[in-house]
């Protein structure tokens, strides 16, 4: 019984770590073009996403940060961010 519990715990921790690593690789800090709902484009790196405020942080080439509500981005970009 104890062995089974330890095995499940180890499996859960490994699964969590794999998920965190995969998430960081998916959102690797590379520039890409983000498009707004009205067709405007910005080339930037995805810095982060705040799930509470639904605000996306984008960093452009000059280092300046732009804060955008996720609903202002295209559905394709929303899907990329929420992966």
C-alpha cells in the first residue's frame, strides 16, 4: 500500500515537472508577430500572461513592454498564449 502511494506521488511530481518544462519550451523567448482584432501587428516576445487581469505582457525589440488585454488579440494569438 505504501509503495503504491509513493509511486503515485513520484509519478505526479514527474508529471508536474514535465508540464512546467514543456510550458517554458512552448513559450520560449523568441519574437513573433502578434495581431490585434483590428488587424494591427506588433513583433514582440511574450513576457507573460496574468490570468486574473487577463493582461498579456509583450516586449518589443527596444526592450519596451506593452500591456494588452487578451481579448484585444486575434483568436490565433489567444490560443498561443493560453497553451
